[in-house]
């Protein structure tokens, strides 16, 4: 089984092999799914639109976006780049942004311990369904990382169980995943409505990426992935 995964390039992609091959080979037989994270799909059914005043709640949590969207756009348009999706306008920095779509839904997850307030998330979700005009938002930010072999094996073994919205499986080894560090309600509200979102790459990681480019783009799976995705 280990040789099968190596032949598929999983270990080349992850950048390391499992230290404990016996555990890997045993657990590989239990692999049963290919979608790492479930936050987006979980929130799709979280909101009950009946008797929910999304306009009132959007104004409560995002007053400038809801009550004076054109003023928000005018104020931000001079310093930031607009990224438009079907229902929203996300303001960010050109070249530093990640576009998040439903195709990415199973590799996106929230920051550890984030407390989700249903009214706040559902206001964004329902705005995507019912707002007549695009809602402007400041973009949140995210970090990307790789699911390495030994980390996944440890999670499959249950060595730690504090990972929300994730059921570990060995098929996940080598995947690039995205953690939303700020703006979780906006991002998951939009995605759970079937829309898209934009987020900044964290400043530290963006600086590292720029240094990688300056150094001549030496082989690096994570930075190559970013090079193809940043807009």
C-alpha cells in the first residue's frame, strides 16, 4: 500500500513520508472518503430562513455594508481592489487575494475555536439569496498549509480530536488546505449560499511567497499552488 501511494506521487506532493510505515499501511486499508473539511456543507443547512429578518441582522452586524453600500464602495474604492461575485463585492489587495469557490469547499476550514453566531452567518447567507444589489465587504484573510502524512495518520489514530469540521482520512495526504483566520462568518455565509468569497493571504505568508519568487521560484509545492491561485 505504501508503494501504491508513492507511485501516485502522494509522498512527493506532501514532501515527506510517514515515519511509522506500519501504522500507515494498516490505516490505508481504512481510507473511505476524499473530502477533508465539511464546514461549508455543514452550514448549508444551518439557517432557517422562515421568520428571519436578514436585513435587520445584516445591518446589526455589518452596518456600513447594509445601510450605505455605495458609501462603503466609494470609501474603499480609492485604496482597494474590487473582487465581484454574484452577490458580493470583496475589497482587497491586487495580487494577494485567494478566490474561494464551491470547488474549494472541502479544503476550507475555520480558525480553531472560532465561535459561529447563527444570526451573523445567516444574515450573510440570506443576503446572497435575497439582496437586490451586491453587498460590499472587507475581505478576511487566510493561511494555506499542507496535510502531511504523519499529521493525518495521528488524526486517523485519534491522537488528538480537537479538529472541527474534519474527519481525517489517509486520502487527504498531500492536499493543500485553506484556513480562514479572519472573516469566518462572511466567508462561510457566502459559500454556504453557493456564492464565492475572496480572502487575503496572511501578510507573513504573502511575504514568504514574494521572497520565494525573488529567489527564483525553487521547487516548492505550496508556493507553486499559491502562484497559480493568487489574484
